[in-house]
């Protein structure tokens, strides 16, 4: 893990060593249910990115002298306010995707990024570093979801972005949440072992 | 520590003997293809386990658990299962159900059950259709669907009756998985395993009594239906080789009793309310993680009684394999 508080360290942590999906296991429920293929994953990450970024951006201006409980409620209210234009925008860009997201779209308002990570990490940093951290955490999340969705689509449907790639076997169990959960665990384990391997090689 | 390893190995050998007998019967019923499927699954399980152990630097001396997992999984398969499905089942069960949880002795699910469940979700058409016993099954990976039909379990679940003689039901001469219908052989095997203390008498009898009573009343006091009930849905096989698997079964007597009841209730629920084929697989996957928690609760309860009344764990005397919970409790006592 990159321990330094420099910009490079923040970016490395956000993308790799503290990757929100593969390392921290944050906001995985919509990923397990929704990220069946790349197209659905794009909808998912777009919705997540818009809501999370703007909610955290506005929430960072909430005064710190307000009681913690009230602050969290305020963050959720800000999230709800951000949700309204977000859903209008998303319905304009990808109407079918928003329908498919269903309950997970409004639930992004209460994601652990906004409720817990904001207070424990983001809002403790200086404004510049905070924005950098938020942006790269979101990029890390998005990249992980897209990678996972691509692997899942290949294994479960034998396609990539809807194009048939001629896989000899389709493991249809990965299409449902049960299989998605197992696959996410396997991909996360693989990701962490690669990081560990790189770390050991560097130490040697 | 040595005695624990020896005991586990002895149990594994007993299980292996029984599984080899069942495999021989399966080969007699379904021919060369059955042998090929069993060999593939067992071979792939052993190779995958060996690779995983090498990667994780684990000593595999006196560990034949992969062979047992492979044989158990092989016997649960249809004789016509495509070879690739057999390979995937073996790889999945060893990597995901065994090594992902820490390897042999640390599993919370029966590896064979997980592998079977995964492949039956991936390839339901191939996994849940079966050839007739003593029919000529081609050696090709995909067997023509004309040769296959749904299982006896499926018919019995939906019609609650069976066009099958008692003898056929007892010797497993019906459509179904390769090695899970030999009721007579399995009854002899379970007696052998009980005498050898390789399966839990408490768990087996709890399950057997609860399910026999259920079947007797469920099917209008018809004893034939009780036999059909135990022959179908991999029930007897699941009770012996899956739910009584020594690596997942609870370690205290009272936990084993409750575990047996939970398994039986799950089977009843799946059979009665959802008419799920191979209910034993689902039941064992649901009930096995509860075993660890049952042990913890039982030992805490025993510990509490021990403290209050001075009794020395008479209520929940731990069996051969003392698990981590007991060690933690003993360490706590010593610290105090």
C-alpha cells in the first residue's frame, strides 16, 4: 500500500491498493446484481459517478461544527437533491439503462462513499487532495466495475459488449447474483494476489 | 495433533472404500462412460488440489480429501454429463469451495455439493437429464437428448407416485445420478461407517428418523413411498456423504442433533414447498455453515453450566475432532 500522502500516493491508493471494489468491497450490491455485461456496467458507473461526485462536492461545504448525526442526514438530503437532476440527465442519455437500474439508482444516495468514507477519509483531507481522492476513487470504482462486467459477460454469455466472441462454454450461473457474487470474490482475490505479488517482487 | 491427523485419515480411508464400491456399481450400471466420467472428475480434483496446495505451500501428506471429493462429485453426476461440465465441477469445487475457505478441514460447505450445484446452474439440461441404466451410452462428450430423460426423483416429486418395483428402488435401477440410488448398498455402507465411527450416528439417525416420519405421514402411511423418498433426490447419499462429512459436521453431540434436524427441515421444505430436485444438495449447503455456529453456542452453553454448577462439559462433550472454539474457550479459562 502506498502510505505517502502525496498526490501520487493518493492516486495509487484510490486506483489500486484501496480500490473501492476489489480491496475495500464497497457498494458491491448493485455490481453483483446489475453488472452482467459492459453496457449495463456503463449505465451503473455513470449513475454512480454523477451522484457520488456531486453529492460529495456539495457535502464538503457543510460546516464541520454541525453534529455528526445531523451532518450525515444533510449529506443524504444533498444526495437526494443531486439525484433529481441526475435521473433526468440519465433518462435523457440512456433511458433503458435507468429503468434497468431500478432501486439501485436512488440507493446510491446512501452508499458508503457518501455516508462513511466521506467523514473518515475525504473530508479530513485538504480540498485539493480531497477532490483528487474522490475523482480517482470514482475512477477506481468505475474501472473495477467495467473490468468485472467484461469478465462476467465473457464467462456468462460468451460475448463482449454484445458481440459474440465464440467462447466454447457459457457458465450461465454467473448471470445471476449468486454467481456474480462468487465471481466478484474470485476477481477480487486475483486482484489482491497480483498486488501482493508485485509488492513481493519489488521488495526482492 | 498426530492423533487428529491419523483419525481424519482413517475416516477418509473408510469413506474411500465405500465410495469405490458405489463407483464400481455405477460402472456396472452405466458402463465405460461412467468410469470415464468418474476418472476425469477424480483426476481433475486431485490435480487441482495438488496445484492449489503447491501455490499455498501446504503439505498434502496423508490427505486424500480431493479423491473423496472427486468420487463423491462423480457419483452425483449423470452418466451422460458432458466432459467439460465434469471438469468445471471438479475445478470449481476444489478452488472455490475448498481452497478459498482455507483448504482441507476449514471448509464451511461440502466441496462436492458446491461443485454440483454450480454446474447444475450452469448446465441444467445436461446435468439433470439421465440415461437409462444398462443402456449403451456413447463415449462422445455430448450425448444425444433422445437417449436422456428426466429423473425418477423429478417424477416422484411431481406425481407423488412411482412406477417402480421395490427391488428396483432398492438397487437403484431407475433414472438418476450414477451412484446415489443404491439404497441397499448404502444402508450396508452406513452401518459399516457407523461401526468404524466414520459418520456421526447422532446426525444420521436424527435425519433418518425425521425424514422417515415425514415421508410416512406425507405419503398417506405408505411404506413403499418412504422407500421411494429415500431413493430419490440423492437423499440417502446426501445424508451419508454430504451432511455427515466429517470436515463440515459440528463437533459436539447436541450440535450434531440440532444440525441433523436442520438438515431434515431443509429437505422437507425443499421437497414440500418448492419441489426441488436433489433437495439434499441444497439442504446440506444451507445447514452446514450453521454447524460452526451451533458448536460455538453449544460450547458456550456448556461452559456456562460448567461455571455455574461445576459440571465438566457433560452436556456437550466434544467428540474426536476438537475444533478451534473449544481451544479458544480453554485458552480463555486458562487466562482467567
